[in-house]
């Protein structure tokens, strides 16, 4: 059985730490690959120069407000590429703007979650999304 890797696309080091901590706290011990900006996420997914692309993740947790290339552009490129078009993408962001939510869904996000401020609430949200996307859902790779 293939290891279910998570690609976490997040520029805020505190949010990276909190997300990984919440996953571990909830016994979701999947490998987590972190991309700190949109360009790095695309390089990981599609390769860069001589560097081949990563093995496709089971789940992408994508922030919207990213440096270099924003999350909505990353999502658009993911959906526009045959290799990555079916990957589950959960937008996990501090934005609660209707336009961000609507644009995320228009571009093909599978889910949109506004990050709770309190760690315990955030931890519960991560647990629920982790259980669904990594344990219950049968992804496009059939793992």
C-alpha cells in the first residue's frame, strides 16, 4: 500500500508547526512535505530543471495567501495538468472572504476550510479533514 503523503503549502512557519502538531496529536502520522510558497509547490508537483516531480501526494492542504505565486494560481495549475488534475485539494486559509471561497471552488477545490484561531478548534478541524481525506476517502490512486 502506498504511503499517503500530504503536501502542505503554507508560508507561515507558525501555521506549518500547528498543522503538523495537530496531525500528530490526532495520530495522523503521514509524511508531510512542506512548500513555503506557490512556486515551490509547483516545483515539487511538476519538477524543476533536472529535479523530477515528487511522488503525487494523497492530499494537498493549500493556503491562498502565498508569496511568489498565490494559492488560487497554484490550484489553477494543479487542475490544468493531467498528472495532478484529480488530486484532492483542501484550501486551508485564514481568508473568510466570499470571493476567495467562490473562486477556490470555481477553480476546483475539493473543500474550503477557514483556519480556526484557537489550537484546539484547529486541531479538531485537522483531525476531521485528515480522517476523511486520508482514511475514509478512496483517492484517485485507489490507495
